[in-house]
């Protein structure tokens, strides 16, 4: 989930994306609405049809058109909900990369941490407020069309109740729901520690998620398969998101405490000019000394590659071609250039928050070049950074216990 995403548009620099699971939900929701909700709602509401055009409502295509329209408008409401979060976040100088719609709703991806409890509170509360406003507006519009167009009335009634439910659901006081973030902001203000606040609200989130999964399994046992599976999937996702929220908060605390990256900066690399003959480079350099990373520079740009990747690519080159090819030709024909981002050094170590922001902004960034002045002094591998962060998280509780003694 959330791995295969389709970019739809940009709103104020924020990418709107569709997860592959979104298409399944739209089809499924459309079928439920068009075969269950709209036929019943229109049948009941058409009694007030003063224009006596209710005969067209009996056509099946009207129900399917309404079902599809309602499904799309529901997700438009969710986008507005997430845009409300994003607009307030940007006002508090929190960068927002994208909004992704998936089978459980939507999620906004922030690329910079929230620094104050007040900012967290207003960012969290803005989404439910937007949903409540949409619900009230749709309810008012449904009354406007009550006596004239029953099918429009039923459409707005569905959107009204859906947004009110979305408003109430998001106020559940457990991470990662907006209610959990509101609770976290209040606890952060009281305790002065974001990590403690997130830990408490994430525990509530995990408890509620486990409860949802428990009731889901009971529903499946009682042959209410659809509702049961939905609760199980919802609980599983919420529980995982609550754990990740706690982990992310711990890393932020580590950054504030001044954790260093010196141990993950690899200073063993070789700079290679693209114009150099491939065969000469292999014989003169690789056979004399092996470097974990290779940096290829030239007029066409530069890229970073691990020694293992280089060897795997070289195996694909016939021996007779190795004599004729330059390193640059080899890279263009046989490899996929490994992108990197230049990161300037401040003192002896790069800032951890900036490093995390760099990797979050571009998922394809595999390496970061650490520079001091005009000289490259080391390389940070994304995988190494991820493993290092995972160890910090894994032994976080142990480290916190030591600090408290």
C-alpha cells in the first residue's frame, strides 16, 4: 500500500496522488451506493417530487451515475480535509510534499517536523473543522433541493452524513487520528516533551486499533465478512501508523539532543573521470584497491555508485567492448545513473534534521555527498542511514532509561 502512486495534479505546490488501492475502493463504493443507497433514498424522496419526473429515477444508469458521482465527491471532500491540514501547516512553516488518496481515505506527507504544540494543535484541528463545514454545507444544500430534485437531494444527504461521520471519526483520541494529534498537542504543552505526548497518544491509538481488529474478527466469525474485514484492515493500518508516529517522534528527539552522523559517513570512495577508458580504470584502480563507492564526474554530470553495483554492471559488458568504451559510455549504455544530493558540512557533521529532510523530499535519492568547501569528504548511503535510524528506534527505550538515571 502507498507504494504505487499516480500523480494527478498540484495544488499550491502540493502533489495530489492516487494509490492503487483507491481505484478499487471507488469501484466498490460506486457499486454499493448504486445498488443499495440511491434506489432506496430516491424511492422515498421522490414522493415530494412536485415536477413529477420520478419516472426517470427508475432507470439503472441514473443510480450508477449518482453512485460514481458520490464516490468521487466523497474523495474530493477528503482532499479538502487534507488541504486544510496542509494550508495551516504551511502557515506554520511546515513543508508539505503530497496528499495521497488510498482505500482508507487520505494522508498528507509533511517533510519538516512540527516545532511547537500550538502548531500541532491547529494543524490537527483544521481537518475535522473542514469536514464539519462541508457536512453542514451539504446538509443545507440537500434541504434546498428537497422538493425539486430528489436525486440531487439524496446525493447531498449522503455527502452531508459522510462528512459528519468523517468529522467524528477523526476526533477519536488516538494516533494517527486527528483527535490523537490534538491530544498529543495538549499533552506536549503540559509535559513539555513531544516524545512523551506522542507515546501516550500512540498507546491510545494502538489500543483502539486492537479493539477494532478484535471486533472485526468477531464479525467475521458471525459471517459478517465485509464489516469484519474492513475493521481488521482499519485496525491494522491505524496500529502500524501509531507505532511509526512514536518512532518518528523519537528520532526528532535524537536530532534535538545532537546525535551525530560521523559514524555513518563513509570516507572511502574513488573519484573517476567519465573520459577515462573503462579498461584502464578497471586494471589501474580496481585491481589495486577496492573502494566501497565510486563517484563519476564529467561534463555530462555526476553520479554515485557502489562498488558492488559497478561490478554487476561491468559483467554485462563484452570484453572486446571494454577496450573501446570510456567510463562515460559505459554509464550511459549499461547503467542507471545513481542520483545524489550535495550536502554542505557545518563543522564536522551534517545536520541530522537536514539529512532526514533530504531523503524524505526525494525517494529516489540513494546517496548524499558530504562536502566541506569545494571538496567531497564523504558519502552517506540511504540504506546505511535507514539501518542506523532503525537501531536508534529499536534501542530507544533502553537509551531513554539510561538518560533518566
